[in-house]
C-alpha cells in the first residue's frame, strides 16, 4: 500500500459507554487498574478495587454521569466534544493530515485506532495527548499504551507524542479568550475566578512528577494575562480519590472558604481539562454551585473548557503543526 499522509491522533482520558452501573464499572476497572493511576501494590489494590471501589463507586458515578449525559446522541459529552475537535481539526488541516481521536480508557481505544491508522497506510503518526500539564498518571500512561500497541507490530509506524503545553502562549491566549467570551454572557462580574485543576496524590509529586509545577506555571501565566493576583484568581485541585493526601488546596473546601469570606460572585475555570466532562459539568457546574450557594454565595458559573470553540481549535491547530513539523508538505 502506498504511504499515506501523516496522521494525528487526539487522545483524551476516556468515558464509559453508557451512564449505567455496569458500563461505569467496566470503565472504572480499566482506568483504576492502570498502575500509573494508582501506585498501591497490586495485590492490595486488587482487593480494594474489587471489594470496595467498584461495587459502590460504580453506582454513584453512573448517577452522576446520567446528569450530564448526551442522551440525544447516546454518548458522554467528552466523547462528543473530542469527536467534534477531530472533525474541526481535519477541516483546518485538510488533506495533508489524517485526523482521528482515541481514548486512553474505554472506546475508541488508543491501541485500536493506532493500529487502524497504520493499517490504512499512515506510516507517520503523531499522538497529541489532550493534557496541558504533564503527569505520569496521564501522559506517561498514554506512552505506555502506545508502547504496548507497537509491541505487537512487526512493521511499526514512526510515532511522535506531543509535548505538554501548560505555558504555551497559544494555550494561555485561548483560555483568556474563552473566559472573556463566557463572562460577557453573564449578567454579573465575578469577584474571583477560581482555577481548579484535576488533583493527583501528593506522593506522586514527592516522587518527581512535575504536574504541580506545571499547574503553578499555568496559574502564573493566567494571572499575568488577566491582570489578577492570587486573591482574585486562586487555584485549587479537585477530584481526589481515597484517603491519601492529594495536592492542596482542595476545590470543594476552597469554594466553601471563598463563600464564607464574602465572595458573592464566583466563576470557575478548569485549565487542566481540554473538554468538558464529568469532572467539570457535574462536579463543578452542579456540585460546586450547590456548595457555593449553600455557604452564602449568590452567582456561580463554570467557564466552559476550550472544547471545539474557535479559541480551542486555534490552539489545537497550533499544537498539531508544531508536532507535525517536518512531516507536512
């Protein structure tokens, strides 16, 4: 088969196939079985996962997914948005690149899409993990999955994996534009904009993971871009799991503190997420809003992720061309 143009594979975290306990259980089993995600010794973690986490968390998570599920299209918002990002990027890059997308966990599976692109004749493939800040639990896990897929190929494609973009000027500008567009639609101005990042266990950082430093660099760049200090643009970490200490301050506690300190109008931006998902739409937009108002806050709004917005697609095109350098006609 003649060689095809290079391919670019957008990669996000993943999603269950349906908002049901059975589907969520399958997804969580795959996700939480990854040793990059949970570093507890495997025999101990197997007992905890199968004896405690999956039986109880699957049902609770399914109920949360159901609140934000795209029932019309029978998929999660994350899947719908990632697909839309791939379609929009294909239009921008035209025939010089074949654009596809995959999930690290769930479907469409990363290994399957990588093999399918190679089978179609694409011998040069760029994988672009949609994680602005690097963590071993995200980007390194993608690399592991790529290595596993390549291990089964006698004829392997040339593969590149995109670099983190936590402080890329195009990323900061896209977030600023996206926030500005959203805030202009509100009938009020925020007293503060909280930057909420996905959390990781503190132990990861102690072992050398650069994630916290990358989040702090993003925060510093956004504060400079908005002309805000730490009081008006605080940062926090959300979505912790288990009893171990995770990166602090925690988002849920920070929302309470801001309300009790007299902040009446609060907007929340989630810079670690490239697409809206359970953690933004349910945990923040629904749960965070309820918490804020229960402690004296009045107006609350989630600033949407970049998704397939024009600022978001400007960023993805910039990153794609950077990673494809030398491979484009």
